[in-house]
């Protein structure tokens, strides 16, 4: 090789330039698509004034979709995305969307959530929940024993003082008309029908496609539906649904085509979904659920909390708190520690009062000592459980039956008379049966070998109902 020849260096791979033993990304940072807009079916209404003089905006429901940006207007509502609505129309009821993940739970998450004011108070999955305590910590709670999510409990006026527990759902989709890849529009809802419907639709679509959901063209629709509330009143509600606009064969063909085109990227897709699961399953602190802003959720979906906060008068500072604020300890001087004094530790503010768990209205002490409780509105469950306990105790004998009755005497005396009449009648009936079975045995033992008395002929049948069993001697003073 002469000196005039050009020497071409060997091509090096990108991995050769990467620092050995170091990652170029924070390993604990999960992947998350940014929210570039919102899909809303409600907004804040006109400004009103409460009885205490506080201004508030009650939520207002819509019968169509409203696609917004992330900026707010002067009315405190999110600004409408004019570029998207120029293609969809002013009041669209159908949106062309695509899902981001194959896993239904990554596309649509749901929780049971209760707020106290604009503070997240309790959230769970229907089995267990995390409830905020007065000291600011979170404690596990049994959802099955809590009536706050029961519509019949919420319908009773006396129970309106307790926080209302509602379903919360969050659906993230890509709008075909947004012309943006890399961000999602988010629909939030507290509608039971919408949450159950979308969850069921995603499960059905997964079974039809064999797994793939991401990238399939779907249609999100909102339609009116007549429903009946727990008080028996009928009203029109608007339910959001998600489906494929086509035949089942077309859906399967579309899913197969998408699967073939992205097969080589399968490992990367699974990694992204795994990181998304880690992000969504992270512990929830004192802030939001499902990535939501607590103030926005309460303003749009928890009208009772908005009204309660508006009606409440501003609390006056307690004298003890005022003394703490004015009489702070002076900085402590430390010898030979430098010219600057050491500042005292800051006084931590007292946590806001947290609503106590609702007290039980009905209580049942079972034979094994377990105490079960029910709220007003759950009377039928209380009576049914009590009758079952009486039946089980009667099988064990008269002593167990009387013991069960005595254990619950205090609770029964405080219950309404009309409610416990069925329980009292069943107790007397079971007691009479047990005593009736014991009498023939005692008679046979007393007579010994004497011949039995002549059997009397039964009286003619009567159409009248048999008389009720006599009351027990020791329970008349309870009622």
C-alpha cells in the first residue's frame, strides 16, 4: 500500500461506544405514554352560591363526547380541542379510537374510590382497600364489611353524611383524528354501566382476536339508557361503550394481520406492557388514583362532596393552634457550635379530621363469638342471617338456642319491633319443637312398665290456623 491510498477504518457497532457496565436509562423509571388530551362526558357547570356564601360549580352531564386539551379556560373547564372537533363535529357521539396495549387491564383500570372533600380517603378493589387514618397513614380495610358502596345504603337520607364510595374507571386510547402518535386521550367515568360494559367488551374482544388488541380500529360510543335508581325513580343516563364496527370475521382477520406485522417486535411489546403493569401497580400515596387529579375528579363526579364543601363554613382556628403559631420556641444557642444558632424543628400541622367509619345499626353475635354488623338499609340481610343462626343453634340443643338468644338480647331490644317479630316468632317455634320432642321421653320414663293409656281419637280437622307457641318465660320483658 502506497502513501497515497486512503485507509478506511473498520465500522464499529453502537455498543462499542456505550459505557461498559452502565445503563443509559434509569432502571426504576417506568414507561408511560403522555396524556395529550381528555375525552369528557361532563364538565363544571355555572357558578352558584351556597347558603354560606361560598361560590362553587356543580358538575354538569353531557349527552355527547367533548375532546379537550390540557389547558383550562376562564370558566375553569378544559378548553375544547378545536382541531379534533373540526373533523368530529360539535357534539360527536362516536369516536374512532385504537387501544395501546393488548392487556385489557392496561387499557382500562378501575377502582372503588371515596373522597372526603377533595382528599382521597379510601380506595380498593372490592375485596380489600386502603383507608386514610387521622395520623396520615394508610390502613388496610375489608370492603365486604363496608356499606358505603351499597346504593341502598346511599339512598337513605340519614347516611348522606358519610363519604360516598364510587366506581372509578380510566380508559386510555389513541384518537384516529388526533394525527398524533405517542400520546393518549383519557376518558374517566364513575358510571357503573360504563365500567362494567367496557370491561366486558375488552374481555370479549380478547377472546375473539386470540389476544391482540393494540392497534385494532374500534369505535367508542355514547348512548342514552333508561335506568331505575334505588328509590324507584326512572331517569335517563348516558352510557359509553367500546366495540368493533364490523363482523366477527373481519375482526379476526384484522387481528391476524396486526399479529403478523409485529411478530418480530413481540419481545419489545411484552417488555413495554410489563413496565406499564409495574407503573400502574405502584403504591398509591396521599394523592391520586389511576393518575387522576383529586380536585378534577371530585368536581366532575362527586357532586355531594362539592356541595358539602360549599355549605360548610370556614372553621375558626383553635386557641391551642393559635398559641402554637404565636409562641414558637426561640432558637437554641449551642456553645462552640459556630456563630449561627440552630433553628428549631418545624411544628407539623395537625392532620385534617377524617370521617369515622359508620356505626353499625344492627349487630349479631354468632354462636362461635363472631360479631357481624349491618347498616340501616340492610335489614333483610340481618334477619336472614339471624334466622340461620337460630336454626343452627336449635340443632345443637335447647341450651345453645337459649344462649344465642341471651347473647343478642341487648341488640334485639334496641331494634324496631316490626323488624324482630319474625326473629322472635322463629325462636319460639324452634324452642317449642325442642321441648315437644323432650316430653314423650320424660313420660315414658315416669310410667315405667305400666300399660299405656287408651289412645284418644283425634278431633275433627279445623280450617283455622293453629295457635302460636307460648312465649318464653324469660324474654317477655325484652319487647
